[in-house]
């Protein structure tokens, strides 16, 4: 997502794109605009799934509100389509009272994992579904052999994941359960970034922090505080390595899409691919 294009979309939507404050730039461009937060998605003209994802995120917000789960609330009941881009509006949260800690995730995930399915369809957690698109966006910036290697890993882990026997009962999950997707306000932790909500193995939500501990430098005591608060450590489950491998594959391919315009992204991509090729689970990865 290009910031200039995202601001043009905001302006076309009547949201004063020139004065909006950019909060994040990744799969979406996220801005504060007055008393709301606007999320501008990628061009969905040839990718209808991007529009569907934005519509579903708004529906999830309404469902969580009705279920009493602390989460960000949508400011409009539907996504707007502006110049081919889905745009969703959200109520601004009060300022954070402290940084989010991994243990803040546990009670939120416990509540989500206790929910029955909503009255609309949640997709499976297609963790590997974006790999091909991200590799194509990377284009010639990455070694074709690396792209083929990741495609092979994708196919292998997709097959292995389909054969897993879960420890927890499957159902609604957040899908990207990281501390950055929790905001600790005056009333406590709330979930944000709801677009990856899915209906799948609950273990998906727990493997995220296990990988953070192994790859991204999450301190062991912070991870232990999370598992103690949740009541179970997913690393004791025999399927953990499969979901971890799938997430590593997706995370590596996600970085690749930024390689054409960002030398740091290319360097991080190469670091990650090399560690996967060498089957070295302890090489430190850096968030991007």
C-alpha cells in the first residue's frame, strides 16, 4: 500500500486525506481522521477477497460488541468502496495507559475461544493463502529459487496442517494474536485489527506467541506469563511444529512483498529464507 495513493482515497471519500495522521502502513494504510480511525485497504478491483475481508471485519466488530468481548468498534456498519479500495471507519480508542504485555492477550483469547460461531460465515485461517500474492509482488527483487522454495514449504505445511488433530475444540479465533493487536486503555485490554478473525484450530492463536519467543526475542518470562494466564502451553502439543512452520513460511513471504522498494526488507527476507533452508530455528528474526 502506497501512502500517497491511500491519502488520495481518503480525500475521495471526503475524509481530508491531506491532514490525516498515518498510524501504520502495511497490508492496509491506517490513519486518524478527526475522531475516527480510517483503514484503507489495497485495491480490490481484481482481488474481491480484499473487499470481502473488509466487510467481514466490520461484521466481526458488531458480533464481538454483541457478545461483550472488549474490542475496537466500527464507526460505520459497512465498508465503503472508494476508487476500488475498501475503506472502513472505526471509533478512536482512548489513549493507552501502558504498553501491551503478552499476558494481556490471554483473557481476551479465552473469551474469544469460548464463543460459538456467529450468524455469518467466518473463513478458515488461510495462513498460507497470501504467499503467492506476496511473492508475485516481490517480483524480480528476490531470487526465483527462494520463491520456489517457499512455494514448496507452503504446499507441504498446508497438507500437514489439514491432517492435524487439535487439542482444543475448533471455533472462532483472532488469527493474528500478537501484543500489537491489543490496546490497553483505561478500561483494560481490547482487541484491535479484527480482519484475520477465522473459524479454525484455536491453536493458531497460541502458536503466534510461541514463535515470537523462538524467533523475535520475546522474553521467556513474558511467554510464561501468557501461558499461565491462558492455562496451557501450545508447545506441548505435537502439532505445534506444523503450525509454527506454516506461520514462518507466511511471515517470510510477507516480508518479500516489500523487497522491491526497501533494502532492509530484502535483507530481512534473505535472513529468514536462509534460516529456513538451514533448518535453524534459533536465528533471530526482526519485525518489519
